[in-house]
């Protein structure tokens, strides 16, 4: 076991043993230290949030938003480490979903549903809530390095009732498995606001160009399953989400498949942008996001960041 894996193991063990107020205070203090140090992740979050809020927001207010964003991200990790120790009633009480009746109907009808998620709020709490509700759920996870860390995260999420597929290296392509699961009524939530393959669909997002994964659109077009876009955020007492949709899908004979995927992915991008704009402090995007960003996150051109043109 290397140091990275040991750190995660210690987190899952030790943070669960602490009283929640003590753990929350420790993670909040860590977020504030990261804000003061202003390292690479913090600077990228600042750049990304500037895109969301537009150039008019004063720097002092943006700085407060960045601090709140780091605290939100720290809360995600604190709660993720504690999730395996929660009872089913605690999991159900710790997450609220506006639109749950839509997913319940989709599962009951056996048609399943695709849900496009942002890196926001607490997606692990959302997955645990879906499983605790009794709905079948399958998702895809990036194959992290080192392998031991990836296996720990798979075990963590599987222990909460989720079926986890690797992005590559599994016995079957994950897309084929997801098609099968949708056709048997599963909920398929997929993180959709950042492409990891460099082969994603180029979209407009907060007035700039970025790439988002084609998977959610392709799955909906292939299977006819309803496609929703989630907004995710925190309230003081719970992680929360709402879903919009189902999104309209172009008819099969209306255009070639790649054109239809582009149309639907842009609709996903617009829905994600609307939710992020409502709760920017809970968008945990500490990575490079837009095509015109340099390694540190700032736009490579001399132009000021674009305002929220897609919201």
C-alpha cells in the first residue's frame, strides 16, 4: 500500500470515528488554509468561477466565493469519508431530490433514466440515496492511479449499493453495459461537465468553448431512455439536487448521429450551466475547464473572461 492509498484508508477509518462537528471543523480549517496558500487548484477554481459570475463581480466578492467553494469541496470529502458508517435512514435523511417522482416512474416502467451530473454538491451521497431508495443504479468511474486507490473507491461505492464500471479495462465496454442496464430499468448517473478523453463534444459553456463527454447523449439516443440534467448543491442540513427534463431528443431521421449528439450535449451543457449559476459555491471544478485556458486556469488571450451567456 503506497502513501496515497494509505491516506484514503486512514480517512475512511479516522474521519468516521470523529464526531461530525469535530470532523467538519477540521475540514473547514483545511479549506481555509488552501485558500490562503492560493495553490494551483485554488487558482483554477478562481478562474472557473470568474467565468460563471462574469467580469462585473468585484474581486473581494469573488475571493469570498472561492473560499466558500473550497469549504464546499472539503465538506464533500468529509461526508464521503463518513458515508460508509451511516445507516440507511441516515443516508435517506441526508439527501433531498426535487423530481424524485420522475425517476421513480422511470424505474417502475422499466425504461431507466440517464442523469447528467455536474461535479457539484455531493454526488456520492446522491448515489447512496438512489441505492438506499431501492432503485438499481450503474455508473462509470475513471480508472484512477495508483490501482489500489481505484480499487478502494470502487469498493467504497459498491458498498453503498452502486454498480461501478471502469472507463476502460473492464470485461466489456462500459457503454454496452450501460445500454443493457437502461433496458432493465436502471438509473444511470454520469458526471457530464468535463471531458476526460480529449474526444468529447465541443460546446458553448458560460460564453466559452469546452468539451463535454458524448456518453449521456449517446445513451439516450441509442436506448430512448429519458435524459435529465441535475443541479446539485448543499443546504446546511443536507446535500440537495433537482433534475430538469426529460430533455427533448432529435428524431432519428432528422440528422446524422454525430449532429444529434452535438445538439443534445449542448442542451446538457445549458442545463448544467443554469444549475451551476444558481449555486456556484458548490461547483467543485478545480481543473482546467475551457479550451482557451492556460495550465494555471487563466484565459490564454488578453480578453476578459466572458459573462454567463448560456444561462
